[in-house]
């Protein structure tokens, strides 16, 4: 493996600034890596090599001319195929949008381009971000680089797998119920769900509008913080965007100090259904933080037990509403339009063939929850429980600075194991969903390999809204100490194995 591939984004940025390597060379090395291994990993749905190299050349010219460029200028990046990007298809992993070329860039896409990042291509995802394994994609199943027979998480498995396969040093995802954090957990990478509204949803194909949160994905905490700094901030084109300063996430990642920090362990996340190796590594990580001077206390959030049921009423209801726009009349797939059928028949045929089984399941659930006579009993009641979950968080954050839990109850499960058991699949997001319902910041950080199967385990940190810097503070401290114990970062072990060579 080319040594450039195993460097962090911040290390590559330092080499670029010093003139030790060119942005074109860095981009080409990653494109070559994709060509070498992505046939097995299947992380990407579309590549953009010509524009990527042209962007790299422009950054090289700017540096050569002494122009000031951003801290991540020239760094390659993979983008989840749910963000619009002119010149490439945006499918959201669905056949119903196959071949659609958006006429505008998402705010986050544009911010990446303005910062000089080199977009390599678009990554695979569960259709419309609905899933926990990337098996629901309308195009291909992505594989976990740690074990190609295992899932890479979902819905953003493509972005996480690209990082773990060293196809890109940075990636962008979205998190609606854990779609950044759960893939990060099972691939040994870093995934951050910022405060809801702190990153723009403009140009993100909507799944559940009150839950969707774009965020950074990386192999190290500092890299995630640097990317967070690029994409976050107020956007007047997003009505839910928060007009507030971005917390100093980069400073927190560099400080990595938890002495005196009060860390609350969520009592409800553990026990039956949690893999023993996951709990073991989680408890060891707690011991590391305590050894660094943090105070560890147990905190009960009793309504978290209802978060899964609450989420699977609110989210499908919003899905039902958002996906009504895919009607075969305006854009995307159109089936059976031979001049003999009515618009309603064409719509039914198109939605029947264009949507996958999981998308149809959630549309039906959501439509039922919103239907006359059931709205108050289901959707209305779920919103009341959502408020109780928010109050649990508020009460907990009066006692502690952050909350922690395993990111997922298990490590990566085998591909195909849960495809016929939706409830088992949904439980992969058991620990991540509450933060989406409440809108607070949360992240998953690697905390070792499970002794059960040798696969990565994630450690989740949750912080109050607009206190995103706290998750980086804890994550960076954990990373630094565990890195010393491992003799390197967790991903270094995968690189050393050359698992895909």
C-alpha cells in the first residue's frame, strides 16, 4: 500500500503546505486505490476522476502562486450520494432517481468545493438513507473492509467503508437515526452527528426532515473536527439552520483534555442483547477516561427505552410526506408512460418498481400513522414521547457534561443475516436514535476490537445542543490514550494486515 494512503488528512495537509507532495499526486494515489480495491468493497456509486484531478491541479497552482488556501485544500474526500453535486448523478441509492443530474450543489457540497477539497465521487447508501447495513441500496451492497462478508453499517456504509479501505481520508454522511455513527462503529472509524441545524440540509435529498443531520466522517478525531469546521455554520436557505457560532471543535480535538469532566454512563444502554465483547471494550474505555481524570457516574434516562418505537413512528411519517414528490411526473424514473395509461397508473407503476422493499415498508407505516383516526394515537403520541426523551437529556446534562454508551449493541453482522428481520435490523440503531430525536450532538469513536470476533467496537459520546466541542474533547482524549496502548490507531492494524491486497 502506498504510504500516502495511511496518512491522516491533517498529515497530508501538512505535507501539501510544505511542498513535499502535490495535490494531484495525493488525488491520483487515492483514485488508484479505488481502482484496486473497490471492486470488492463497493463503496462508490460514481467516480469523478477528471474533475478531481482538475481541482487538485488548481490547488497546486494556487499554492505555487503563494495564494492562501484552506487548511484542507487538496485533500481527497468521498461524498454520500444523497448530497446534490452538479455534473454527477444524485441517486440517494434509489432506482427511482437513477440518472438524475441535479442542477445545483448542496450547501455542504459547495462549502467543500470552496474550501478546496477534492471530491473523488459519490458513495453508496441504503436507499434514501433507510437502513443499517447498506444492503437496501438499489445498486449494490457495500462490504466491510475488516471482513468482506460483513456489513459496513448504514445508511452511510459507503462513506465509512471508503475510509476503512483507505480509498479516501475524509468523507461526508448524514445521520437520521445513526447513519453516520453506526457505520463508524462497525468500521473502526470516526463519525460525528452535529447538533441538528448546525449543518445545512439544503441540497440533501430529504428522508425525515426533523431528524436528518449531515456530518463529518474520518479516520481520526482531529480530521473529523477539521472537516466539521468546513461544513458547519448558518445557511439562510435551510429554514432549520441555527444562526450561532460554530463551537471550537478543532481546538477541542487538539486539547484532548478530560480531567474534571463529568461523564454520565446511560444505564439503559447495556445488558441483554449487547455483545459481551462490545460491553467489555466499552467498560475498558470508561476506565481509560477515569484514569485521565474524568468523573464517571451512572445516569438513568428512562424514556430512552421508548426511543426506538418513537423513532419508527415519527421517521416513517416524515418519509411518507417527503417521498410523495417522487411521482414520475417531474423527474426521475417513469414507468409505463406509453400514452394509454392515466397519470395515476404511471405513478403507481413507477413507485412500485422504483422503490425498494424497505422504502415501501416505511412509506406504508408512515401513511398509516398519519391517517385519519390514527394520527393522535400514533404520530401524536410519539411526538409526546419525543418530548420526554428531550427532557431526559436536559435532566442528565444538568448533572454531567457528556453522556456515553456503546455506539451499537453488536459488531458488524454478516451480510444477509438480518435482511428478512426488520426489527433485528432496526435494533442496530438502539443507542444512536435518542440523540436524533432530541437534536443534540453525538459521535462514535473507535475503542478497540471485540474479543468475540476481532471486529471494531464504537464508543458513543453525546453532548448538549451546540456543545459539539465536548464530543471531540472526549474522543480525542480516548484516541490518544488508546493509540498509545495499541501502538498506533485502530485503522493502522487494518492497514498492516493489507486485508484487501
